[in-house]
């Protein structure tokens, strides 16, 4: 009954059990959580790989001046459908009968998408000093849990320290995380009279809510050429994200 109006109006970003102001607080926590993980992951990688690899590997010095562009996309999709049906059965003698079924259906679908994008100069994060404590919410789940940004940076910077693996420091690389939560319900009240049965098969009412959180982080060198490559990479990730969302919405 709580989801009865799904798809008939613009959905709320926050959940039905949360106060209206909760989303602002949640969004602020998410952004600061991303920033914290980015900061700690960068510091850890630089500390670990600041010395060049043996023989011809690169040190992580090049990463200090890079830029990190973050795109955060929050979306909610609500659907509902109603499928009333009726079956009329007429029994005659000699085990003969006639059955007539009829039904109608209607559905509604509403989607709300909020997207923000911002860029962190890694040099600025380093100047702010080290973060000694764990990032807030790192023990939670979904987007407020451990996003493993530090793990990603560790692997990518390690590759540049191995002799011969990469012909030079990267121009850009990207990281993406997507969380999708789906829940819903169905109800099928059935009335059976002597010759008529209402809603004998399909769900009379069906509703669902899909909440999606997407994060794309693109790292790039502070040069015009690298910026072009990073923009193309970031846009490709956004297009892929949109296609995936459209496929999920159609399922």
C-alpha cells in the first residue's frame, strides 16, 4: 500500500520511511566519503611507490599533480501495473463446459535522475594533510561502504613501476562503481462465485522501486592532451552507464 502510487508522480530520492531532509544529509556524506577514500588511497599509493621500480620502472612522482574528476549519479525508477481479469465458466451436462476469459492492463513508470560532477586537484588534497582515521561509513554497505578506490589506485600505479609494462606514465585511467537496489510487491485478491472467477491468474497489482547509485572517477594528467583523452573516457563511461540503466529499466 505504501508503493501504491509508484510511477504516477515524480518519485522521491529518499526512501518512504526517511524524512524529506534526509537526502541532503545522505548526499553530503556520500561526497565526503568519496573524497576521503580518494585522499587516503592517493597517499597510500604515493608512499608505497614513490621509489622507482628496479632497473627502469617509474616512481609515482607523476601522480602528485594529477586531477580526479568525479561524477555521481543518483536515480530512482518506480513502476506499477494493474491487471484485472475475469473468467466465466458455463458447465453443461455430459461433462461439457464453456470458458471465457477477459482482462485489461495498465501501467505507469516514472524515473528521477540527479547527476553532479566535480574535479579534485590531487595536489590540493595533499596540501590538506593526511587523513589518519578511517573514512566515515567505511564499515557500512552499498555506496556508503568501502568503495575500494585505494585498492584501484594501488594496482594502477604499481603497473608503472614494473619495468617494461607501460611505456610511460598514463595519460588517463578511470574507475566506476554501480549499486542497484530493487524491491517491490504484488497483490492478487481473488473472488470466486458460482460461474465467475475474478483475477484467477496474473497479479492484480504489481509495483517496484529501483534505486541506482553510480560513481565514475577519471584520473588525468594536467595537460590539454590528457584532458581530451580523459574527457572521452569519462563520456564513454557515462554513455555505458546510461545504456545499462535503460536495459535495467526495460526488464
